[in-house]
C-alpha cells in the first residue's frame, strides 16, 4: 500500500518551514504592535454556524464545505474560514463586556472543497483578524494598515489595495431593486448560480466567476453610486484615514466579497503578478454579523490572508527568507571518554538554550566533520583525549575559519556568550 497526501493538501517540509515560521512570527509581531491578541478557535463547528456566519448564498457554503455527520448524529463542518468561529467565540465568551474595540488575530488552517488550481488548495492556511465594537472608519483604515505594515516589514512591494463600499442594509435594499430591474431582461441567459442570486442576493451577481466578464455584468449599476449619506461619509472617512498615513488605494466598485453580511467597507490586496488567484488578502466590515449569529448588535470588521498565496507572491517578488541557525555548534567526539563528556556539555548547552549536535551514528572523525559542514553548523569544537587532559578546546568559527582556545570548564559560558 502506498499512501499519498489527499488532493489539495500537502506537507510543509523542513526545507520550507522556516519561511512559514518567519511569516507567522512577523504577522504576530505586527498584530501585537496594533494591540491585537491571538485567539485559537476549534477546527470544526456545527454546520449551521457557517450557513449563518458565512451566508447561505455564498460559494463557500453552497459548494465548498467539508460537512459530515459525527457519530452522535451532529452535522459538523471543517471551518472554511475563521470569522464565523471567532464571532461564535466572541458571543459565547461574553467578550462584549471587554473594553472596545475587542481585537483578535488568528492563524488557522481552513478547508474548502475546491477545484484545483495554482494558489487554490483544499486545506490552506489563513492569517486573519477581527475587531469588534467600533463603527469606524478609523478602525477600517487601521486594519488595512495592519496588512500594509506586515507586507512592508516582510519586504513585499507592488501589492495593490482595492477598496469599495457595499453600503448598509438600507442603501443595499434600494440598490438591489435597481439591480434586479437592470438584470431582469438578461437573467434567463445567465448561469444557474446567477439565476438563484437574482432572487436571493443580486449584489453577488457582480462577482460571478462565470458571468463576471460579460458586458451585461460589467455595465451593471454599481452600489458605490447609490450609497446613502452615512455610508458615503463613512467611505470618505476611510479614504481620508488612508491618505493620512500615505497608504495608496484604488477604488474598485466590482469588489463585493464572498460573505453575505458584509457592510460598507470591503477591500482586497491584489497581486500584480499572480493573475486570477491574485487576491492575497480580503476583508471587510460586517456590522450585521454578530447579531445574525445570536449576539447583541455589534459592529465588526476583519480580514483573512492566505499564507500559501502570500508566499507565492513573496517568491515572485524575490523576497529573501534567511534561515536561522537552530543548531549553533557541533561537538566532534574522538573517543568514548570524550563522547561521555560531550553528552554532558550538550545537555548543559541545551539547558541554556544553545542548540548543539553531536555524533549519534558512530561516525569517524572525518565523517563527523563532513556532516557538520553539510548541515552548515556555524561553530565546531573537537574533543578528544588530548583536550580532556589539557582541559582546553578549540572553537572554530566556520564562517572565517578562526579558532579560539577555550577552557573546557568555561565552555558552556563561552558558548552562551558567543552563540546565543
Ligand atoms: P477566491 O476569490 O480566490 O476564491 P475567496 O474570496 O474565496 O478567494 P476569502 O474567503 O476571502 O477568499 O479568503 C481570504 C484569503 O484566503 C484569500 O484572499 C486567499 O488568499 C486565501 N484563500 C481562499 N481560498 C483559498 C484556497 N482554496 N487555497 C488557498 N488560499 C485560499
Ligand atoms: Mg473562493
């Protein structure tokens, strides 16, 4: 029997993991610098939460969810995104009593049964955040600047920010009527999904993946031209807050975003390289969502960014990831007595947080040296009977070949001082 990873899933191997760790660490650092704290939510939730929290007219809910009955007969779904779970947790844990805004970030796997394509997987990874309690637009601009700062600190350039406003339920319901009048003569020639959307949520016909390029969709009226005064002022406020910190954006009336409960601000960070799978990060305001999921009316806003797509983009832009040396020093053993001493030294070094390695394969002196070289371990110390009797060892720095004589007794302290 030969097993392989399931379609759309894959391993992240040691050869790549350091890039992921850099990305995750930087994201956490950036979030912390804005006052966000991490939340960890379960991998699965009851199916109904996603139907409500993501929206039952979305592709994610209608086509892409991994749903099954567990042995207790409950309908369970592997999270296709993070917002619904975070909203559930916010309500369940009474977080509305915390000082606002409540700022939460996350790093999750997500699962969607999707057709395979570049940058599209069935298990993928998202960095995201949600913020509750502020109506904006200052916080809308602030979460956009979380992404902007993250990209800049990672060394990414040339990512376009697209923003739009999809209004509030009041301007949207007026607009939906306008849109229905517009689409009515054409709806019979549109795809099956659009025919369903026409009745349930005509706004989503605008970002149809099948009909989207058609002239009739391209020239449809855009919500941005029908915003009510409050929504207009909110959008102007978002723009001036972005202008104030110098974050550039394009207004893109075509962004409507997947979630049904988005209100006002929606945005995407789009690659200039990756093409159709070019959306690296998407987010928006969802003032109706908490209430819709059973909580008190609470404004909220968030985004999610695909780590796979971020890394594709980083690679395309030639971002360099440096690999940290986890193992700082290799101790070459020349005799059994030396090896016994090396065990003690390694134990002490590790207790003090210094990564080290020694031979575990009964290798000869020569092949231990070769191994250490192959692993690019930056320091090398040879210990044999001579070193044990003189009480002195040489610590070789592989980068410049220089050697420093160190007393065996003080070796741990020396390593802590020079290698930490
Ligand atoms: P798309 O239009 O590409 O399907 P989406 O609107 O479904 O994206 P969101 O639900 O907004 O995506 O998810 C946020 C981000 O998560 C996306 O911008 C993308 O970077 C990433 N993402 C979404 N689906 C996948 C997937 N199947 N594989 C890898 N990354 C994904
Ligand atoms: Mg999708």
